[in-house]
C-alpha cells in the first residue's frame, strides 16, 4: 500500500513538488539537504504527530532514538527580497497511541521566514490539537482567539504584541502550528506542499502575518550589517550549519562576507555543498585547519 511505503532517510532532496525547482531558480534558492533541515527544525518531528492529532509518545523507542526519523524532501532556502526563506516537506512515520500498530507515513509542509528581530512567538497551536512541550499559555484577552489558539510568547513580552490582524491571521487555519527558531518564524501544517503555488501562497501568508506585528517590536526591514553577519557566523556549530549558511546568503550578504576577516570569506560565492567541497580542496593545509577549527567542539562526555 502506498500509505505505508517506506522512504529512505538518506533519499535526499527530490523534485516532487510541481514547479518548485523553477520557483527556487527564479529566486536563487538552493537545495537544502537532510542534515541541515533536520538540525534546524528538530521540533518538526514531534510536531508532525501533534498536527495529526496524535500525542507524541515517549515510548516510540525504548533505546533512546526514534526508529522512524523525519525525512526531509523538496528543501530549498535563499533570499526573498531583503529576507531569507526556507521551504521543505517533512515526512514522518506517525504511530497511534498503541505503538504495536502500524505507523502511517504523513507529510507536513514547513515554511520559515527570517525576521528582523527575535521571534515573539515561542509556540502557537490550535487548541484542538494535543499539547506540545508543556509550555505556559499567554491569554490575549480576546476570548474567541484564546478559545481557538494556545499561545506561548517569548519571555518578557506582553500579549499586546498580538494585534487584532495578527490574531485573525494566526487563527485562520485549524491545522497550522507556528513556532520560533531564533530570528525565524516557522509554520508547520498538515499535508505536504504539492505545487509551487502552494509554496508561494504560504510565504505570502507568512509575510502578511509578520507585517501585522507592531513595528515597535518588529521592524519592517532585516538588518544586514556586518555585526549581524558576524553574529550569524558565530552561531554556526557544524559543517552542515556552515553549508546551510552559505546557501541562505543574499547577494548583499555575499559582498559583506567577501570583505570579512572570517575563514568563510573564501567561500563568499559558494552556493552548493559540491562547490564548498571543491573550494575546500583548493586550500592549503593551514587554511583548512583554521576553517575546521570554526566547527570544532570539545566532547565533554
């Protein structure tokens, strides 16, 4: 049965979303692989269960690693105007409460849009869906919205950041979940993207929601200063992070990176993992070691 067809965790990116490769090419977006997407959007694995109305069970694997990891496909990331966006489909084998029954392969559409400030929303999910993360709620005072959406705001923010338009847009769908990823607002929804039109419509809705936040806490433009670029580089933990960072750069970012004093400046024009490997192989040994040192972490275990 097609419903139970197993997808390989190493299947990589495919072009199963009609028109998406052409849409990505028109914006200069680059394909994003499994490792980068899985690390950046680790919450999506558990949220996939929530979106389909099934509480995630801690018993899915008694050995400490889920036997059915989320598989990412159709992933692209790159610039859109003065922002960056990431879109992808996430496929997860979702099980019923009785884990001895068959798991179903279900798709979730993921869209992330870069923000000019830290995301004000930690989590927003329809009340009808199971709880996630045991996060505290923040009632807005809007009885209709609070009855439909369970909202958790970032620390120290008041519900005033939720304007009537923002609440209206967030409550417009009963199968969408929003969550924060540092300077990104992420939307995960039931069912995968099927076409480039689906992707474009989702991005437009996300941009409209972001524009509905008060300008006092959400500026209209993203800061592209050298300090901002340095801060983003500082947060890179792995080589996969570095490749994803290079793939997401805007043209202005690339010019600033080329003039910076970081070892990554040598990769200012790199847009794919293959190009990154080719450039790395041209470097002398001291430069290679300096670059690798950026991603070196001590294993305290």
